[in-house]
């Protein structure tokens, strides 16, 4: 069974630009969560999607948004990029919403210059 | 508020030594779930274990074992006979319901413990 895939794996953007990251969950998984990992703040929850609906959202500004498609694939978007948005963005999939095991993808390394 | 504390920032051991990674959590919820993940240098978080708050039985999986004690709000992880391949960052995480009968997959992570196993 294929794991969680994230594209692109690496990205370099300039301040003020916007970026879209993509996540394909494990086949059959319907829940997708996104996390930001930085050396200073560690792993922080961004949002969770289930059946195309946002179930929960972390404490991030409105510049961070996401969506989920009918095939459970998810995208997250960051607008007006800031230097502090440089991070590893991790996507996790699970069978359903709730405290099921979450399986993580390899992440997208975003660098904002 | 919920919180996970991993007080050990870095641990260095020699191969074949046993090592215990500490995890202390805070929550007022009676129903919650605890997890351990491993993050090798490749960056991908690898699921190790999930435990619910009603199951205090210790668990062993090969060289890995977990000790869950509600009385001290701890969920410690022990690696027996460590190997170089165990070198990674290990994260403890907590998940609590949004509301009664409303679960969420949100994980609250500790800051992680970097384990270095030297040959």
C-alpha cells in the first residue's frame, strides 16, 4: 500500500508570494491533517480535514488555508509569505477523524527568502 | 490546556545500552490518547504506538516498550539494547476530543528528544 505522498518536496519562494502544497493520503484514508515543524516552535497543528470539511484549526493566521477534495487529497495554501513561514510542512492521513493513528508523509520543505 | 513535556532534549548512549525517553502530559480530559513517533534524519514521522487513557497496560514490541502511568501523567518509552538505527528524534503526542463525542485528529506534540546511539 502506498504511503502518504506530498508534493513538492522542496520549495523556495520569495516574501509576499503565495504557495500551494499538496498531499495525497493513504488509499482508503479519509482524514488529512497538516502540521508545521520549525526548530523554534516544534510541531504545530495547522488544520484537519475530513470528508471535505475542516474539522479543526490551529492557531495560525488566516494566511494559512486548506481544502480537501472528494478523493480525500488535500492542499494547503499560504498567501503573502513571510520569512517565518520557512518550515517543514507535514501532512498526515488517518482512516477517519478522531484519535486514530496518523501516518505522515515525507513533508515539504519550504524556504522563504 | 493540554501540554506535552519531553524534558530530555538530547540523549547519547552507546550501542546495546538501554535508554528511556520520558514524556509527561497535561490534560483535564478523562478520555485522551497518547502517541509516540520517531523522526529519522529523512524527516518523515513514523508511527510507533497509540494508547488510550483507559488502557494502562504496558506494551512491549520487540526492543521497544512503553510504560503508561496515569497517576504521574507519564507515558515513557524504553528502547532495550539500543542500535545505531535507533538514532532519531522521538516525539510524544497527545490527542483529546474537541467536545464529548466529537473527536479530532489534532495531535499536541512535545518538543522531542534527540537520541544518538554511538557504535
